C-alpha cells in the first residue's frame, strides 16, 4: 500500500490531505503536535480535528506527535514509513505573530522545512514533496500595482497584465515581507532547490487564503473562517485599514489538495505555482461581512481602525494559468459563495455549543 506523510495533519490543509489520500487508497501518517494552540491559544487548537481524523479514517490513519524541527524524530519517521508523497503543511502561519518570536517562526517555517526535505532526500528520495508556501513571499509588492477603489472593494486597473490575477513572474525581491514572509521565502527557495539541485519531485504552492469548514480560525490567521466565527458567535471583529475593501482570493482546501494530487501523478521537479481562488473565488472584507450576515441572519459586531497591518495586501488575486496549463484536467470546484455558505453552516452549529 502506498503511503502519504502529512505534516500539520490537524490543520485545515493537512486534515483535508489526509482524508483525500485515504480515499485514493493510501495509508496516511499524520504528524502534528498542536503548535497552533501555542501560537494562537486554546480556541485555535487542532486537537479536535486530530480526534476527528482518527475516528473517520480508522486503521488507515496513524497519528504521530512530533516536532518538525526534531531531526532525529523526523528522520526516524520517514525511514520507517518511506512515504510515496510528503505533504508539508505544518507552519507558523501568521505574519503578526512572527514579529513576537522571530526565532520560533524561522525555526518552524525554514528549519522545519529543511528537516523535512533532508529526511525525504535521505530515506524517500523518489517521493513527491509538496510544500504549502504563501503569497506573502511577494511581500507588499502587490500594493504598488495600479489599484482602483470601488464601492465594496479595491480592484486592479483592467488594462494591467495582472488583471486576471498575479502570476509567478512577480518578483520576491525589494519588498517588505514581514518576518513570517521572510521565513516562508527561505523555505520556498529551499524546496525549489531540492528539486533543481537534487532532482527531487518537489513543488511549491504559494497559497492565497486557504479556507474551508475545518479551519481553526484565529484573530491572527484564517480571516474568512475567523470572521464568520465572530459573526456567528456575536463576537467583536476588527477591520484593520483599507476601508475594509481589501480583497483576498479564497481557495477551498479540497481544491488545493486536488492540485497536490494532479502534481503527484505527473511531477515536475522544483516547480512553483500560485494557488488561490483566482477570479472564480475572491472577496473583500466588506463583502464577506455582508454575505455572512445574510446567511446567518445576524448583524456583525464590527469595529474599524485606520491602521493597516504592516505588509498586508490591499488586493491579491492569484493567476492560476500556469498550473492549469501544466494540469488542464484540474479546475476550481468551489466558488466564493459555496465556501462562505459552507463555513457559515458549520459556524452556526458550533455557535450553538458555545
């Protein structure tokens, strides 16, 4: 039986990967030590999702509590299970949090990724290695595009080459990345290097907003899931700058993991892909609040501050053309309305238990 090794298995993309590859007939080995609870508090703990995975996947799933920075432990795991694919989603995911503990952020994001790569090279060199990077590797460069203010959102000038979305040609140099963005750049480039230098089947997916109902959204990470959670539970939510018109493309966890699957079937060593909802699935904060209010039937408790978060994107929509050209059978299956409705339904049920 083939094996998928998933780091950050209790998280949004990790758990979706575990379920997806189990359905494909793989044995799944998950690594997660609930660092998200350390980063963002009890409400962001992924322990509930790990227990859900164990119950749903049964004997097809093996869970291991380990730290991706622990070379000895990681090498032992990879050597024992010799995976056919490694899906590396474990990370410190917030650029605000990273500024508080830069050493922790870099050790998890950069050093942890190197540990996973080297263990794979030593003990499973033919495995596909998937890395969930971030659009923050582009820093604040998107903010210098010709943006136009609309009633509910910012948009890009229609005549600009990026009007259909930002592609992989955008430079990652000479921009403010945030400490988090810089640590992800280091990991991103290293994953590419293991593909180009060592010939491993590595791929970098630079995510927009990754979302879905299994997201343990927190104030510092997971804007859409956290916003909807606040609306459902009548908790206050703060918009930071840009008049609430900042735009994000949102890709459902299933669609992202399906990208991993297509790459795995026909890998191209060292490739980089922008991976978001693109023009099919994007939303501004104001629009997200209005949609969630309508679906949940409650008024959001929203406050606004003029101070934007440092390096935060005003407008970001991914151009998915490169991936689609390489894997034409793949496409987005969840648009933004479907995503918001699904998250609202789950948030409504959870709110009843609060």
